[in-house]
């Protein structure tokens, strides 16, 4: 029986890799819907190749251009932010792959969960910002949340060696990013070019800067807490420069189950799409004899203060995580544009957390209000030259 897949963010890195995976999986996996924000030409090319039932452009001003580019194709074209919700709720869609950076895709992800769809989540924001709402909606509808993030996919795979009650520790691994060997003193004057030079992963600029600050691990701690219903206090982080062990699960009997693989996002994407099956794919197979050695070290929490803040936020219910995420997005953009120093990213995030009045049991509307507040607060701090 065929699986019909909707890709939210098909023109980004994850979306393009997902289409490569689908190509390799064969006719059993079909593209039902695709979306982009502004990449009309690439979206039109994808539409011509995969012939989905529906495509969407979330920037409504580009609807006419997309319509012209797709010519006489018998495809429904949607426009505007709400188009993602319509795609996520399509009856013919079995799996929704969410690969939109930022909070923009959150309403669609929640809509898919409420509809009982299988949800393959590649971006961190849905579980970071609205983990409580999303997991509750999925539990009520019977929706399955399938992580695509390599670390959480690894945990998802390893945890199947036991059950939740038998887990004593989750260990998230991280490469340490481009600044792992930069001293605490030198890190204060890091340039965008230095911070964007990741030694292992080829990612977008925002995610690469998150790796440089270790904000990515901070967000992953929050994500793991909600995704696996695991207490924050048993979630650890280890630096693993080789990026071969993608994460580990320790059980109460002392057994540690790890998932290893080459640093290739096609592997976790494929596992999410084929779950619970495993099939041959395009990811390069690991050759242990060629690795030499695998190293692990504790992160320096004084040097990477974002990670410490992440643990603090993970223990705080309500709107704190929305502020944490939004302040980071705003600050990273300011750094990439050369308006603030590297160290000011975390300073701005911490400031926003300190002055924000946390609202517990927050609705989706309240989470978006907290998101908007944090972005405004970052802007006002810079206008007042506080940082």
C-alpha cells in the first residue's frame, strides 16, 4: 500500500534530501503535497517532476508567479500561511514532513497532529515552543511523532531496546561545532565567517550559528524532554567530534544502546518515512575499521552558556521556551548581519528570559505572543544600545 507524503518546506535542505530519499524508495512512496515560502522556481520544478495533488507558496504575493511557472499542470495551488494547515489536513496525506525553520510551521504541525497524521518533524521549533500542546494533541488523536533530527532519531531507535520506565539516562551527542577548540577568551571576538565554518555538517546559516553557540543542543534537550516524556535531569550532552554516534540511551541495568551512522541526514529522514520498517536506501554505509577512534567529552558550560540556559528553560513550563527560541533567532540574525558580537547572542537571550513574565498552561496564541515579544525586546535592546 502506497504512503502519501506532504513536505512542508520542500525547497530547503531537508526537503530536497527527502525527495532524494523518496526517489530511491520507489513507487510505494508518493509525493502528495509540497510547499515553499518564496522559492517559486524550485517549487515549480519539483511540482513538474513529482506531480503532487497540491502545492503551496506561503508568501501570497508570489502566487501569480508560481501559477505561471507551473503552466498547465493539473495541480491545486494554495497561497498564504494558512495553506500549510490545509496541506497538513489533506485526507490523502499519510505522513507530514515538517521542515520549515522557525515557528511558521507550528500551526500546521498542530493541525496534522489533531488530524491523527504521522508527523515527521525535522525542525526543532514545534516541540521546543509547543511541546506540551503538540504531544497532548498527538496522544489524543493517535498521531505518531517521528523525529528526523539525527540525535532524536537515534534516541527514538535506541529506546526501542527497552521501554520508557527502564531508561536511566539519555545522552545527546554533538560535534562541538566550529568553535569547539576556540578559547573562552577568543570566542568573544568570533566573526560570522568563523562561526559558519562547521567541520562536519553542511547546514543553513542559522542552524550553523546555533551549533557554534551550542544553542542547538539546548533546544534538543527541551525537544527530547517532550518527545520522549523524559525528565530533564536524566538528559545529558556529550561532545563527540566525529559525529558517528548520533546519541545514546542508558537503561537501568547499565546497558547503553547507541545508534551509529555516517553524518548524512538522508538516514533519519528515511527511517521516519519507512517506520517501522527498514529498507535499503541512499545513505552511505558506515565502515568501523576506517574510523580510527571515537572521542567524547563533557561540554564547557561556562564557554557555552546557551546550553545551561536550555536546561533552565526545559524545567520551566509555559512561554519560557518560546521566548528562548525567538530571542535566539532574532539575535542570530543580528550577528549574521554584523550588528552584534558573538557573545551578545547569549547575553540577549538571557536578558529576555530574565525580564519575561512566564505564562504557564499557555495557549498557541499566547506562545506566539511570547515569540513576538522576545523579538521586539531584542530589537529594543539594540536600539537602546544596551548590548
